[in-house]
DNA sequence: GCCATACATGTCACTCGATGCCATAAGCGT
DNA sequence: ACGCTTATGGCATCGAGTGACATGTATGGC
C-alpha cells in the first residue's frame, strides 16, 4: 500500500504547486521568488527544492503528463485503424479533457517565455514516446512515425492558435482540431 | 557611414561570441562561466552583459537571423507560385546554406537542453514573421498561413532528424527535405 | 587645440535560483 | 525502546543577472 511517507510527500508537493500557481497567477512568474512560495506554504526555501528540481517545475506539476498517457491509449486502439486516424482520435479526446486546473497553469505558461520554451521541450519528449508507441503498433519506420506525430502536434498547435485568434468559444475548439487534422494529413505511408 | 563606435562594438561582440563558442565547444555550455568568457576575451563580466542580454545569446550570435532574411526572400518569389512550393524553395535553399560557423553553434545548442528550448522559441518567432510575409503575398487568411508555415517547419525538423538517424551524409540532406515537403503538403487552400 | 558631452568600461554590491553540507527532529521496522 | 532511514531547516556557496557609481575616452562644436 501507499505508506504514510509517500502520501504526505504527495500532499506537500500538491500544496506547494497550488500555492505557487496562485502566486504566479496573481503577480506573474518572474515576480514571485521561491522564498515567497516556500514561506506561503510554510516550508523553507531549501525544502521547496527537495520537492521540485526547479521553480519552473512547480507550474508543470498541474499539467497532465501527456506522454505515457497518450502512448498508452495509442496502443489500445482498434487493430486495423490507420495511423493518422488513430492520432486524430486520441488527441481529439485529449484536447476535450483539459480540466480547469490545467487551464490556470497553461495561462501562466503562456504568459512567460521561459516557461513556454520548457513546455515545448517537454512536449517534444512526449512526442518521442508517442512516436515509439505508434511505430510498435503500425510497424512503420522511424521517419514515417516522426512525420505523423510531428504533423499531429502541428495540427493541435495551429488549431489552438486559430482558436485563440477567433475568440476562444469552447465548442469551436474541437471543430478546429478536426479541420487542422484534415488539412495536415501526411500523404503516402500509413495514412 | 558606420561610425567607429559602432564598428568597435560589433568587433568586440563578435570576439566575445567567438571566444564563448570555443569554450562551450571545449567544455560544454554549463561548465563555462560568464567570468571565464569575459576573462578570456579581456573584459569584465559586467561588460559581457552589456553586449549580450544573457549568456545564451552569445551562442545565438553565430546563427543566422533566420526570420527577416527568409521573410524577405518569400516576398521576392515569382508572383503565381503556390504557397507550399514557395516555402519549399526558400527553405530548401536556406538549408543548403548552413555555413561552418553556424555548424559549431548548432552543435552546442543541440547538446544543451536549455539552449534547445530557447532556440525553438526563437524559431517560432521567426515563423511568425514568415507567416506574415506569406499572408501578404498570397492573400491567404491567418489560419492557412499558420498551417503552411508550421507544416514547413515540421518538414525541416523531421528531415533533419531522419538525416541524423541515417548517418548524416551531406548530399542526402536536401533529398530528405524534399521528401518531407512532399509528404507534409497541406491540402485545400493555397496549395 | 579646447572643452562639454556622450559613451564605454570596471568595480562593487546586491538579488535570486540552485546546490552541498551538517545538525536535528521525526517516522519506521524490529 | 532501539537503531535506521528520511525529512527538514539553516548556513554557506556558486553562478546568472542588474543597478549604481566612478573613471576614462572618443566625439562634436567652437
């Protein structure tokens, strides 16, 4: 079972992330020091760094770990499904499930260049894992799954940006994702 | 004409960037302090930051400013050319012209996560400017040029990764770029 | 050539993120 | 209750980055 140790650790970590997110939302990422967060949560600055390797990671704690989650769903899709439809279906559902907690974190990330950069980087790692899962499922070569997963990521990005440009109505979002996936479908192999 | 002031400034900046690149290549980005660079170039740490806003920027100085350069070439393409072919032609040529100086800088960037993240970010800004130029030239809407330029960036990325995976022979590179552009061509609008 | 001005540089001091070390307190299994 | 692991706080330190101040040096007007 989950020992007390592990549970309290999780609780403190979540508390720190929550406090941090609140302060970041209020004053902006750069205008909040680690000391501020630690004091507000009732621990020392030193302890903060025992829960998060860096200040930035307190923000990413609130965002779903996309990689393994999605890779797992990929492997669970119906056998005959073409790769592009598979990615479309899984990612479409993933977009549909962005909870309110993640929303606040994403807003902070969006408004801080340094965080945006790191976020992209983490997403790129996730894409790598997804590409692996897709390769295993479909038997396509590395180049093909790279093209497919990269195109899928691009589709989500473009859809999101267009969504923001056009106001951001909730029911428009999935339609834009569908449109982007439709227009960006890679040709030839495994389509 | 270019005053003496401006010229010496440029010279010192280039010298700092060169010294920095050398040290980074030798010992890795993280194992070189700004003090090291400054001393090696014969200036104070404070002066280093008068030439570069951050340590990272000493690396990016060696890489061509892609944005405006490419955007300019976009606007100079033959009038009737479809958007995708236009991007393909301009970026193909850009890939072909990566000089040896940039090569060293790119290697340092590639081997340092923090630099990779910032590099992606700068490239995203460049993509924005290119998208603007493309919109002006073709009259396409923001969503369409976003899809096109993002897909083009994806094509370059995938081609580069495949190129690295398969050994990195110089004459293979452009062929992979062509293949990636071929497979990732967005459908419908302005193709 | 002389002088006032703008600009470049160096030094010092400081903030903040991040890490190592050590002493201490709290939990854990036996 | 006894050792053992683990969490914590405090302290010192490093490195990136910034602000303030003083000094030197090129520039432009006379």
